């Protein structure tokens, strides 16, 4: 045997006299193929489970949520640590007013008269419970065509210094969307400020807004439509 030449073994003959075919797929390639297939299948199962879980979460959310009854919402908020009684006033295109003394008129409704700390605390069997928020919200259930006026009025001033009130207009069709927001500073008791006016078209869509000021408390006290009403904290 020549030591410089490697030994070449002859192919084994099959029993039928032919030669054995060489292996195309070795053991390593087969294992890699199987592992790759397993990884793909696992990834597909994980993706399918994630989609199914997300679907169940969304269905649960829809089942537990309550759809807001209305077309628009007007929200007035002021700092939680400010013990002031701020009132939200809204006038519709027909001249109807809503405020703490008349919470419902036609298609408008004031949900809650927030009087600062008053009414924000309650004693329970486990101790005192406090709602740390100052907010009033008015709902417009249907979009009457024309101009709406939104004012804020300082009924009672208990906190030293000026109070900044944020007033927002939300569209409630689909997801609640803030479409207009202003801030007004009320310095003293009986202060009143127009936050904004907005105009709705016949189809209920907002088509304009302005900040032209007007006193709704004075209008309420002098207007025959409002019955010449008087109220504490209003004009003399």
C-alpha cells in the first residue's frame, strides 16, 4: 500500500448486484430541518394565541363599557386642591340655558353640580372616602343646528388667589375626542367668563367657534324666556 495515497474503499454492493446510493440528507441536516419546522410551528401557535387573547380582551372591554348617551360633552375642571364652587353654564341655539339651578333643558343636561370640597367626602365602615376631582360635565344629546355658548361662573370663592378653569368640548361619536379646549382664570366670587362659542351644522357637525364674551348669568336674570330667575351668587 502506498502511504502517500489515501485508501479508497470500494462501494458496497447491494444484494441485487447494484451499488448503494450515496446519502443526500445527512443526520445533521435532517435534525436542522426538523428544528426549523418546530420553531415555525411554535411561532405560529404563539401568534394565534396572542390574536385570540387580544380578541377576547376587546370583547370583554366592549361588554363591560357603557356607551355615552350624547353627541357632545362640555367639561369644566379646576385643581382638586382648590375648594371653589365653579359652575358650568351652557346656552343652546334656541336660547335654553342649563346650569346648577336648571340642569336639564331640551337636549342638554348637566350631570353634576360640583361645589368644591362640599359633597366630595363620605364616611364608610372602612373610613373616609374622598373624590379628589373638581369637575362639571354637560351632555348635548342631539346636535341642534346653530350656536352654543359655554361660560364658567365662580359661585363661591374659598381658595386664596385666582383659579384656572379648563373647559373642553368633546365629540362623543365613536371614541371620545377633545376638539376644543380653553382656559379661563376666575379671580373672585361672581366672576364669569365665556370659554367659547361653537356652531353646529344641520347634520350635527361642528363648523365653527369663537370667543365673543357674553354674561349668561345676567341674561338668565333678565330674560323672560328664563322667567327672570334669580339665584345666589348671581347678579343683583
